[in-house]
């Protein structure tokens, strides 16, 4: 124990052995306490004698310098040498606003009272009692007698004689320095005659070391004697512990033997059964996995078989299912590491095959003979292709179909032209090479039949396109409906799960209240859910039953996990299709695709109309359409309008290209139609001699049909020829007219009938008809009132009969203007009613013209009265020659206009003439100073006036005319 270097030979000072320490003089080994200097000392501190001592390293190392200054703010404020602290310490630096305030207790630190230690005292009271009891049993060993303390001091003094090197923890003689220090070689050197002295020195060294050993052994023995009681107690406890461990080991051995017997008798067989069951389950899983691998291994051959029969949807479903199985259940299988990439490449190949197959199908469907009654070609194949394309998000198949529609429309026109041209013998294909030139050689009936054939083929073409697009549209809508129903089912299932969780919480609370085991209740609920799931799997019509050679239920579970939910949907054509769960299109994309399908149908109609427009344009290059007569153009217009309505009914939208072309041709036709009629009217007016013409029976029939409400040219009546009438009877009134007006009425009816046949030109026809009526009014005014007929026709003079006949013709036109207005108003839109004001302007112009003719007739007689009455003299004979001439001219005027104008107009005209006569007579009597005084001159004038009045009232229709001849006399002043 003494030679061990792990134990220190000198006892260490601690709290338990303070009695081994010597009493140390407090004045020794303690540095004197120095006073804390001021931050800015006013006088030197420390010993007063130290200032006079010379610099010394020993003394200066304990001397205070400025580098020892570590005084903080509280130390400076608490300087004990200051009698009073400066009150302005803070304010002179931080400002006058600084005030000392009381520190507010923190809201987060509770107020501690004795009640807070009550719980601790209750907990520690029991331990305190035990501690006090132990103190009474084992008193503390801190009281020693002075003898023991004196012995301890003596042993400590002896130990101080031993050199410190022996007390080091790392003392070892194998260290050369340590060895040389303990055993100097100088004591063992025998050379130079110093042997006796060295031997004595060696002996002295040996004795010194022996003395050190004795001191150490004595101290060790002393320490052992002090702790002998504890040492022997430890040894006794060690023996007891060994006996206790021996008994414990024997008990453990017996327990292990019993457990081994119990394990052999009761547990080993059951555990073996469980291990066998686990092994069996593992074998079943391996079998199912191998079976699944065998199925996956057959994927590529099965896909090839499906593709050979164009079952693209089935092939894509198989690929998707296989990829899902590879990613979930067969992940990490080394033999299938390349199968996933191979399936991806195969899927890309299927995409290209579907696009090519759809292009081929579109070509076959649209280019099959149009005489075929079947509208949909291979409907099941079309549905399968569309589902496959939707599944792969290949939405550009509509563009392929659109391009095919354009090519088909071109081919339809080309084939129809070839068939028609080949039937015409007059066309030599060797001379006229181009097909368009051959088509232009057709006359109107042949070309019209060709156009009708093209339109009929286009109608069949659009019906087929609509039927095909309806199938595609129904497929898209079925997928969209399936997505919506799936989303609704998910929402319902989420609601059911939430309700089930709530009911489960309620059930758990009930079970806890009733004292049942919650685990048993959960097991029962899970079992019920499992039974329901199994029953639903067995009832589902689309689920495949497990094979008969399956070993256990887990195989069915594995198969069902890789299968996808499927929905059966019926397409309107009678085709049932299985909609898979993995459709990648969103509702927005499906809705946009459905709109594109509808737009494609509209595009088909536009394509047909565009091709028809090009066909019309190519035929109209040589002015063929402009040369058509009214009947031919109306027939063509009706055919085109029928085609436009049929396409609108099929496609649901009116295409504007053909309608625009028809409108353009109609405008050209209207211009030509109007120019022909206007030119014809101009020629008639230039050759009109303004004499009353006989009215043929057909014109009378025409007028009668207008009166019956039929504004159209009547058909010619076959039978005996009827004699023409002298006047035209319109609603009971007789109209003496010229031949030009009869033809003008017929021309007006042609305009109205053209509007009925071509409604699109109503506004243009209204404008042109207004222009025609204005032209007739202005031209007739130039010829009659303006006396243009004198130069144009060669008339000698414009007679009153010409004027009256012109007025009556104008009145006939005015009579039919409201009828024409009503006819056009019924065919105009409400926003076009403003155009009817043209008829109001025309009516006003015609009335003004009629009034001018009446004024002209009055002016003729007025000039005659002025000429004759200016020579009137009051003398015999009676009647005078002047009044005889006046009566003669009045009789001629009456004879000229009475058969032309109605009686009312004749009376009004003669009243105006009579007023002019009275004015001139009054003027002449005033000039002659003849007054109503009853004298001879008065009697002569009265006799002449009576003669004039009698002759005028004797004229036909003027008997009741109020002449009021008293106005010829001036009033007496």
C-alpha cells in the first residue's frame, strides 16, 4: 500500500478531515488587504514607505497600478471616503428630466409567502425525522480529544521530512531524472581512492531511505488504526453479500428451470403453430407475388394482341395497371427493371397508332359514297378511338378531322363537276382541258342542276359530320358526367366518414361509461366494416372473382388493390364503354373540348359555304350571273336560301359567307334590274305623245288583283280575247291614262314581286323604286309642264287635255303609293322603318306636281280672260262678242277635261277659273267706271253676265256650281 503511486501518501485537505491540518498563522502567507482606490485618486494609496523604496521586481509585482483598475459604477458611487454623495451625478450628465423613481414590482414575479413552502415542509418533514433519528444513532465524529489532534500534528511533522518527490502522483523510478534524484551516482563512484567515503555515503543514503520508509509505514499503520472499525465492517459485509448473491443465483437457476419446463409443455407447441401460420402466410404472399409477376410478364404479348384488334383503350388500361403494379407491389424486382421504360415507349407508340388510326377512320368516313344510308361508320371503333385519345390527352384529333373535312368538301365539288361535264356531249375534254373551263361552258339549266346536286351532297356530308361529332360529343359528356359523379361520391364518403367518426366517439364514451373493453368494441366495428367491404366486392358487377386455385383471401386483396374503379356508360349509338378512373382531363378541359366540337360543326358548315362561294365565283368570272333574267336569278336565289336554311337547321348556326355572296350577286342583280327598268321607262316617256290610251284587259286584271290584296303579276288568262277598255277602273273610279303609266304600274309590281322572291334586297329595291318614281315625276314634269315633249316627240303644243291627262296619271300613281309602302313595310325590320320616309317625300312631290298642273290650267284661262276682257266695251248688242268668246273657250276647256278628270276636280277647277274671270271683269268695269247703279250700262253688263252664267251652268257637271257673280261690282263708298 505504501509503494502504490495511485494513492497519495499525504492526506488531502477536505471538509471531512480538517482536523489533520496544522494551525496556520493568519499573518503568514496572506497578502495584506489593500483599500479600494478612487477612480481618480486625490492622494497616493498604499504604504507610505513604498514611495521611497527603489524599484524592485519582488515588491512591484504586488503594487497597485492603473491596470488594476476594475471599478464599476456602483463602486464609484459607494466610495466610503466621500462624506456625501453628489446629488447631481445623473442630472448633470443625463439631463434635468432624470428623477429617482421607485422600482415597480414585476407583474411576472409572484409574491412569495410562507404558504408557498407549506407543501415542501410537509414533504420534507418525514425525511427530517429520519435524519434526526440517524444523527442520534451515529453521532458526528468531529469532536476529538486534544491527544488525537496532537498525534496528528506529530505525524504530519514527520511526513514533512520526506522529500516532496516521493509524494508526487507520477513518481516512478523508471524515469531517469527521478532515479538520479533519488539515487545520485556520486554515492556509487569508487574511483580515485575515495572508496571508504563513498561507502559511508551509500550507507547513509540507505539509512535515510529506510527512515523515510519507516515514517510512511508508521503513518499508514496509524491511518489503518484510525479506520480499523470501518475496514472490518466492510470485510464482514463483503462475506454477507457473497452469501446473499449465492442464494440469489440458486433461486434464479430454479426459476429458469421452471420457466423452461413451462415453455416446453405449454408454449412451444403454440409458438410452433404460430410460426407455421406465419410461414404459410409468407408462402401465400410469395405465391401471389409470383403469380402477379407471371401476369405482368404477359403484359407485352397481351398488349400486342389488343393492338392487333385495335383495342387501344384496353391496351392503355393494361399498361397503366401494369405500371401501377410495378411501382407499388413489384417495386425493386430486378427482372422487371426495364419493363417500365418499355411500357412507356409502347404507350408512346400507341399514341401514334391512335392518331394514325383516327386519321384513317376520318378519311374513310368522310370519303365513302354519299349514297350510303349509314351515317356512322363503325361506331364502336370510333368510340374506342375517342376514349383512347382522351385518356392520353391527345386533344388535337379535332384538327385532323377538320383538315379531312376541307379535303372532302373540295372532292365533293370536283366529283360533281366531273360527273356533270361527262354527261354533256357538246363539251370536248380534249379541247377544253381545265375542269373550270368545262364547267363554264354549261348553260344555266345545266349549271343550276349541277349546283343543286352539289348542295344536296353537302347536306348529306354535313349530316354525316354531325352524326360523327355527336358521338364524340357524347363520349366527352359521359367522361365529364363520370368525373362529376365521382366527385360527388367522394364528398358523400367524406361526410359519411366524418359522421362515422362522430358516432365512434359517442360509442367510445358509452363503452367507457358501461365498463366494456374499448379494444373489443373496436375489433367488432372493424370486423363489421370488413364484412361490408367484402360483401360490396362480391356484389359489384365489374369486379372479377378470385380464381379457384387461390390459396387464401390475401390474393384477392392484392388483385383488388391494383385494379381501378370503373364505370359503365352508354353512348347514344347503343355502345357501352367502360370509363376508367384514370382519365387525366379536368372538367375545364372537357368543357372546352365539348365547345370545340360544337365549333367544329359550325366550321363544317362554313367550309361548305366557302366552297360553294368559290364555285359561284368561278362561274361568275365571265359575267354569267349578271346576265340572268329575273326568273333565273330568283330561282337561283331560292335554291341558295334553301341551302342556307338547311345548313342552319343541321349545324345550329347560320353561315354568312354564302349569304354574303348571295347578297353581293343580289345587289348586282338589283342594279341591273333597276337600270333596265329605268331605261325602259325613259324610252317610253321619250316616245309618249300624252294621249289617252286604251286599257288592255290584262292591265285591268292586274289592277283588280292589287285591289284584292295580291301585289304580284297575274297569270295570263287563256280564252277569248277581250277588247281593251277606254279607261282604267280602280276601286270604282275611272282613270284615263297614257300607255306609259300602265307599263309603270307593271314595273312597280315587278319591284314588289322581286322583294317577295328575294327578301334580302328589300332595302335596295325600296331605294331603287323610290328613284324610279322620282324619275317618272321629274321627267313627266319636264315633258308636259316644261313642254319638253315638243322637241322630244314633236308635239305642236301642250294642250289642256295633255295637262289633264298628265294630272290624272300622277293621281293614279299617288293612289298606289300607300299600297306600295305597306308592302315594303311588312318586309322591313323595325330598325329600317326610317326608309319609308322616301314614300312620304314622293307623295308630296306628286301632289305638288298635280297642283302645278291645276295652276297651269287656271293660268291658261287667266291669260285668256285678260286678253278678252281688256277689250270689253259696255254697248249693244247683248250678249257682247267678248262674252260669246269667253263662253266658247270655257266650253272647250270643259270638253277637254271633263272626260279625264273626276267631276269634283272639274268643279274645283272651274271655281278657280271663275274666280279669275270675276277678278278680271271687276278690274275692267272699274276701268270703265261702270257701277251697279241700275243705269243702262249696268243693265248691259248684267245681261252679259247672265249669259255667261247660263252657258257655264249649262255645261255637264257644273249645274250646281255657285258662281256668286255679285262680287264683280265694287262696293259703294
